[in-house]
């Protein structure tokens, strides 16, 4: 919608705290990408992930069971090796069939363990893809239900990043982090149990060094969390700048602003690079290298302790077998720890991304309407009931800064009303309230005698048609652009196109109604786009048709076509037209002139022109002089 109330909305956005790096979430300012509490972010992220995966919970439990079996098979390997050493190699009892059986069992258990892990990775990958699909659909559906007030302060590129990049990061959490952490934790637990069964004193030594891993993880979180969060926020800023630049490329080049925009992008890109380097530096210091060092310490400690227990004598056969098993198990202890800690980088990114998605989902959706009277808008009104009845309407985007003041207006059924006024007079604000983009005070606006709040959403939207100043066209066919996903009959689509005087030029296209119009309707002229938008609105067979400066950007010939279409709709549809080009509403039944949120004048064109020095007269004469 054309927002001529620029000053009011700009002030609204500023006072609501919609600054760079800050979002508003249910009245609380939350610093984007660097939440004050990492624990709170993690809690919200895990809660959202749990909800997304809930339908596939049984797959998770089956994965845990089979991974436990795989871990058990892996633990058996060193025990079989110990038996081979103790019973055959050191005593030189070369029972080849028995030795072959032991070696075959080692290979078989290793292969079975690997195969089970592969199957569970496939299982968790399917769980991840389905969870991401559900989460992405939920986020996109929530965005579609957000009130227009949210989009006044939202940045398109960042919203796109939430729906695509941030939800995609969740997949990595399930596939990489969840699988690796589950598998490694189960292997670690099984290995420690096996070590305890062999020699609990040596196991105690290994366990005593494990708090070092917790210290490494804690240090990594402290050092990397801010960098990870900031890097993801800057990635959203990069997306937003690219989308903004591409969307306004003609203006950017016309103002020779390429260098300035490139410099701004370069600064943001450099900041993102700096944060990523800080994250990688934390990874390099605190993940694999630190745990490799711990592996060496553990191995040296176990060998030293065996040496102390030998007391200068040759180790016994049993001791050699235990030593072999322990050295094998140390690798199986350290490697899961390495894998777990190596996933913390991905875990940090996934938690931050999921928390950002949760922040978006926390945004309050548009209020529910009309639970008690869902079809009130479509009921036959009593004779004499106005189509729209506005009663003492006051409205402010910001408290104590009213945009509309005690506005009262009745629009009869089937009437054609025009609303005019200078920039900032409140025209678009009034239209936004009539369309329920913003909540009006209860009882201040009635439709067919029913308060807007008492009309169900579907019934209300079906009864309202909107033709915006900037027509929104899909990269689809002419038919799809008129239908807009409503699955309307072909006859109804063509009837609407004829009523909008769009049928002839559509049929002149190479494939008629099936012709692809290109992105944003790039194959059509501005006037043709507007006629398609009018046809779309009429295809819904609305009871009230609203035009928001629908002729401000079309040529005079197309404007006459629009005027002819409106004349033909008189008496069938109630028409409310906001117009900057006054010739569009010259023949309206009544013209309402707004001035600073108040009705300054009201009447037909001829009546208003007779008001000497009146606001409408001045606006009309100025346009005539400009023409």
C-alpha cells in the first residue's frame, strides 16, 4: 500500500526501537544475534527443535537403541583382541581355527557396528529433513499471519534469511550434531563400562582426566558464542543489503550510488569475515588440538601406571592383554570426545539460528476476529444500513500522537466514495484500518452494521477487494495472477477480466490467459499491470472495492479505462477510492477531503468546487495548472 503518512510511520518505527541490530519481541528489546543469555537462547532453541521433531520421536528412540547395539559391538573388538593375545599369542598356543574365529569375529563386529551406524545416520537424516520441512512451513505460515505493523519495521532480506538459512541450519543440528553426539556418547559410556570391567583403577585414571574436556567445552562456548551469533546476524545483514540493492537497482544507478553501496557492503562483509575468523581461531585452539593433547596425556598416564605396577618385573600375560585393551579403549574414549567437541561449532550456529527462528515465531500474529459471527460480512444488511459506518474514529501509531481525530463517515451500499487530501492527511491510515491491517478501536468501524472485530477473517477478506498503487504480480500466467490461488472457475476469471477491461489485451498475448507475465509482470506495461490487479480484486466478487491511488502511475488513456470500469461497477459494489489524481474520482457520489486526520470537506465534485478557497478546490486547480 502507498504510505503517504511517511512521517507518522517513520516516527513509529523509530520509537518502537527498530534500529539496526535490535528487534521487538512482545514488548522486549532483544539484541539480534547476540542474546543476553546464551542459556535462554539454547533453552528456546531446544524447545523448538523438540516440537519440530515430535512426530518422528519414535525414530529417535529406535536410533538410540541401534546405536547402543553398535557401541556394544565396537566394545567387543578389543576384548576379542585381548583374548587373542592372552590365550594364543603370548602363550604361543597357535590354534589357527580358534585364532581365525577370533579375528573373524573382530572384523564381523566392526562391520556390523559400521553398518548399524550408517542405517541410523540415514534414519536421523530423514528425521532432520522432515523436521526442517515442518519448521520452515511453520515459520513461513507464521510470517503470512503477521500483522502489517510488523512489516513496517521488518527488513525483507533478514526475514528471508530466517525462513531459509536459519531453518536450514537446523538440519545440520539433527544430521551432524545429534547423530555424532548420540553415537559418541553411547560409545563413550560403553567403553568406560568395559574399562571398568577390565580394571577399575585404570578406568578411574581415565575418568579423572575427563573434566578437562568439560573445561575445554566451557572455554570454547565462552569464546566462540558471541562470534557465532554476530556472524549469523551479519550474514542476515548481507542478505538484506543484497536484496535491497537489487530491488532498487534503477534508483541506485540513477543516483550514481554504486560505489557508496559497494563500500557499505564491503564493511559489512569485512565485519562478518572478522567474526568468522574469531570463531575459527577458537576452533583451532580449543577443539582437536587440545583433545589430541589429552589423548597423549592419557596414553602416557596408563603406560606409566602399568610400569609402576610391574615394579621392575616383566609384565604377566594377563597384564599385556589388559594393556592392549586399554590402549585400544583410550582411542575409543578420546575419539568420541573429539567428535563431540568438534560438533560444538555447528551446535553453536544451530542454536543461534534456531533461537532467531524462535524469536520470529514469538512475534504476535494478527488478532483473531469474528469467532462468534464468522459470516457477518456476507449477510444481507437491513435496508438503509450503510456498507461502511465509521463512528468517532481516533487512531495513533504512537500514544499521544493521533493520526486520525474523531472521524465519522457513512458510506451507503453500492456508493462510490473518493477520499483525497495532501500527503500525511491520513488517507492511507484510514484505508489500513478499513482493511484491518491495524486494529481500530472496537465499535468505531462497522461493516453492514457489524463491528469489524466480529467478522471472521475468511468472510471479511472475501467481502473486501483491494487494488494497490503498486500492483503485485506473480511470475506466473495471467490466469494465475487473477486467480491468486483461489481455484476460481475459468468463467469467473474471464468475467472479472472483462469487467476490468483487461480481457482484450490478455487475449492479444501469445498464449492468452496462459501467457507467463515474467517476474513482477515485467512483460506488461504499468497500465496493464493495474488492470490485472483490478481484475484480481473483482474476481473475488467483493462487496467493497478499495483502490489505493490505483491511477497515480498510469497514463491518461488507461485512467479513462479504469474510470469506465468503475462507472460500470456502480450500484453493484461499494467503491472507496483513495486518489492523488483527482480526475479519477471526479464522478464519485461523494468526495471526502481529509486534512491532518480530520474531515475538512465532503460533497460532490461540483459542490466542493463551489467552496471558494476550499481545500479541494485548491488541490484540483493546482493539478489543472500542473497538467
